C-alpha cells in the first residue's frame, strides 16, 4: 500500500485586514462568463454566446443551488431572463469569470418593502473587483436593474469591536442599500484566509451589539 503525505495547511493570521459589507436579503445568484471550449454550445444552460477579440464566450446564470434558465419554472425571480437579455452588456461590465452577488428587490423575500416596485438589483459581492461599478440595465419587461457592489461598511484590521459597531449602526439606521427597510446583518470577508462570515441581526447571532 502507498501512504500519502499530507501537510497541515498553512494557518492564516487572524489579525489581518477584513472588509465588512451589508448582508442583503435576496437570492444568491451568479453570472457565468467562460470561454466556449468546443462541442455543442447552445445547450439548455447556455443563455447566449458573446464574441470578443475572436474568442467566443458562453453566458450562463445560476442560483444558490442550480444553473437556471428563463421561464417561470426554471428561473430564479427572473435573474436568468435578465442575464440573457443583457448578455453582451454584462460581459463588457464584468468580464470573464463567475460573478456572485445578491439578486434582490421588492418581491424577492419580504424584507425590502420600500424598494421601488418592479425594479431589481444585482449587488456584487467582490467589492474590490467591481469598485465604482454603477450601471443600469433593462429587464425584458422594461423595468430597470441596478448592478453595483454591496455597500462597504468597514475596511481595516480584524476587530470584534468594528463588527459590533457596524451591527449597532445597521440596527439603528436600517439598511443602507434599501433606505427605510430593516437590515439583515453584515458579511465579514477575511482577506488573508479568503473566507466570508455572516453575522445577522436576528436571534441566531445575539451578541454584544445588542447591549446598546
């Protein structure tokens, strides 16, 4: 028999930079943009083919659990239809890759009752890659979608106090991305471990922030 050596993985340092963003209460979604590698391109999951610089790219979409396509039974609150309708524009905005974000707005979950009716939002999680992005794109029904990064609340050394302070602010002021509505909580991205962690303003994450 062969015994394989496996080293203990490198342990990231805790006290490194973190990025705290508002956690949105919508539907986890992603735009997929990848080079076409041959074979039958127009599968059910392929929403469009976009050509740039002599290279063909497949455009697709996914929810948290599956690839999605337009249609009442196959879509996820109209996200796949939006991606298909804006395939070229999304390529030019985002570039190749798998771009994760929160698809949110009135009618997706129940939190954002003050969001404009009919309008949807795609809040991208990678705030560094998509810094400064603020683009309006149409839905097939003519209503608008705002594509932008989630709002950054804090960037700096790891600090429980920083996390607690941002939770207190959100609890008092409500959502920054949907003014007038309650906030769900925060997402903490640890830059060295490349991991994200959530802290919510519900009974599942009671902590010092509630002592105000």
